[in-house]
């Protein structure tokens, strides 16, 4: 049996029966099961990532918008590779799967930012990235479409970050696993994800 272990650093901790049920269900369909990533990646706020080298602790939240725009500009070349849909091994996502994930990261954090701007200390809806990767069939999506969508999502998110009023960076929000963020820490936290995944596809 083939198994896939994803390396997605923005993950919610979600090891409940729902994810397990999905993994079992897809085996019967002949699709490679995804093992949910149970790491809590919030440590990236405190120290450099030992894999990609990114250090969010020295990053200003006000620089995240520019970082996102720069990062998004590197994905189109990745997605035109002839092997964009190939998994390097049984435990690693393809470049297309990473790109589709990064697109969805940009989208989900856009939603979370607006929640934090509009509500007091909102609780974010759960987002199981591994379950979504299977359900949305990331590796069957059109690389050209994913490329355009990633760029558009990055632009929207960067514009939202640029529009955060000076006195709003301390507004708060919470994840379902108990992790707490301000808009500033959420911005620095999300910055690692696209950087790490460019490293995953060796384009960063
Ligand atoms: Zn990293």
C-alpha cells in the first residue's frame, strides 16, 4: 500500500476520526491515502525553519505583503515544468499539489484576516489541508489554472495586508486547536508556508 506524507507547515492539528475515515475511504477508490500532518507549525514564529531556513522571528508583519507578491511570482515557472504533476517519491506532494495548497493557504488566510478585522477574537473554521488535497483532487487540476489562481489569491491577500490599519495589527483570533494569533503574528506565521513550499519544489 502506498502512503503519502505531506509536509505542509500551516496545518491545523486535526487527527480526529474524520481524517482517518477519509484516508480509509480513498483507499477503496484506489487513490493514495493521505496521512494527516499532525505537526503544530506555530514554532516557526520563534526560530528559523531547519529545512527551508526561513526565519519569521526577524520578519516584520509589514513586509509580509511584499514577500507574498515576490513568492507568487516564482510559481508560474514551477507549474510549467513538464513534471509538475509527478510526485518525487511516495511521501511527497507534486509541484502542482504544493501550488494548489499554497493557493488555498492564501485564500484561507484572506478569510481569517477579514474575520479578525471584522470580529473580536473570532474562532477560525477548521481547515484540514490534507483532507482538502484529496477531496479537491489537487493533482488533477490544470496547472495553468492553478498558476493563475495562485497569483490572484496572492494579490488579494497582499492588498488586504497592506490595508491593515496601524492600530489593528494587535487584533486577535483563535484556531480550533487552541493556537492564538494577532493579525501581526498570523501574517508572520503564514509567510513561512509559501516560502517553505517553494523550497519543497526547489524553486526558492
Ligand atoms: Zn520552512
